[in-house]
């Protein structure tokens, strides 16, 4: 057996999740390498996949294997069976113990159902980074969508302190840089509110932010309830070129992570955007190749994106957000991609199947 063969089994245990992920770097008889993986709930049948549909040279395979393992560790997986998220990894000290509830997307054809359903409220989808803010005994800290603690801007930290929230209070919302738009509360003065309904949590959030002045950087997301209100606001936001809207079930509890499908919190974007992995800049040009995930876990080329003059050319293999019109069925490339910026808060690009296809397109992921 080649001493360049590698394998690892990683585990993720948090709340109701108990998952494992195995990755292998294996040399074949011709001296080429494959990178394969298998994942699933611990103790159940594992779903296999590959990053190399065809064997590749060692250097390329090692890069794929290293990125694959690093991405899982960044998401909270640990080499210790039964360990908490991030345990025995370099990120263990930053693990907050909180996993935000993430949203699944819906299509235009789904809108009318949620607009008419009185059990769902509507909010504007703010164009920022998902953020939780926790008031501690010593101050204020941020938590990103991966559940890792991060520093907040001084303006946001000062805004939270000015509200005089009790230690043990956790707000959920969107970080817009100089403003935090709060739309949920998970804990208040150490009391867990996750099992309360969203209606109840919104009422508590209102009381917590009632003293915030109009100039405060901590703002409350507006919530619309009636079918007429929701329809009118949807039209207004679309005309204003807002990013989109969010629908949330009024009687749902707060659960971490993202459901496989559906769920009590859903998003609809007016403009298509996606997270891609970017390769090294094209020689002599301010453009980079873009990749998303295919069905087998391999990354698929989806075209090139020009980097505007006022933005730095991104590091190779970093993640970025791009806006686009649709996926062109010929070649499966993004049509008219527009650079939006880096995404340091994510650990993997979007899947091809999640992209918006051109009407009548039969483009499929490989």
C-alpha cells in the first residue's frame, strides 16, 4: 500500500444530530489517485460519493482530500466519536454551543400558498451575513452561521450594551456591517426560549428592543401577518430591488441547522445568487473560474466571473457570492454573473441542483 494513501473518519454530535463522515485518498495500480467519501447518521447505511469521477495525479487528489476534510472540520466535525461539535479541532475554543436555524429556498410558484396561509408571517430578507449576538457577563460576542464565536464591530457591540440586555440573552438576525437587524431571540436572561412559538419569541424580542432609539444600530425586523399585508409588501420590496423575503411559521419552535426540505422558515430571493468556489485568476485577466457541487460531491465548472476594479482578486479556492440571471442549459454555466464578495462564513459552495435554471432548460448536474 502506498504511504500516500490517507483516510479519516469524522463525527458530528449536537442536539439531535449524530452523524459521521469518512474520507479516503487511495492510489490505484497506475499510480493515480481517487478521493472518495461516505456519510450519514452514525450506525445507519452510509451514502457514498467521490470527488474524482476519474483518477487524478497525487497533487490534485491531495488538494481535493485536504479541502474536503478541512471543510468538514470547519463545519463542526471532530475526529473523536461522540464528541461535541468542533471538539479536538483547532476551532474547539470558538465553538459557541449554538447552531442557528437555517432557511430552505422556495420557488416563485410557492409564493401564493405562503401569502395566503395565516400561519406564516413575512419579513424582508436583509442582504448581510447571518449573525447571532450573545450578551455575556463580560460583554458582547458574535456567533456566525457555523456556530463559531467571532468579533463584532464596535458599533454593534456598543449598541447591544446600550440596550442593557441581561447576560445570557441571545439575539438572532442579520449583520449589515453598521446595523444588526434582529428577527428572533433564543435566550433571555439565561432562559431558553427555543421551545416557545415564534409568535411568543417575537413578543419577547419586542420587549427587549423597546428601549432602542431610532438611531440605534440594533433594529427590529418588521413582520407582516395578513394576506393583504404580505402581498403588498412583497410587491413593494420587489420594486425596490430588495434581496427577497422570508416566511416563518408562527407556531414553530426554534431548531438548529437546516431541514433536508421545507421547514418552518423559508426564503425567496428576487435576484438569483449563489455561493461558488473560485479558482486561480485567469492569466492576464481580472476574472476567476467558478465551481459548485455536483451530485457526487465533485465540483463543477459554471463559468467565469469578472472581478470589479474596486475589489481585490480573491485567493484561489476561496468561497464567494455571485449574482446571476439563470443557469444556461448549454454547458450549465451562470449567465451574466456579477461579483458580490467573499463568503468567509460558509464552508462549501452551493449545489448545482439548487441553482435557478433558464425557463425550459434541461441542464442537469453531472
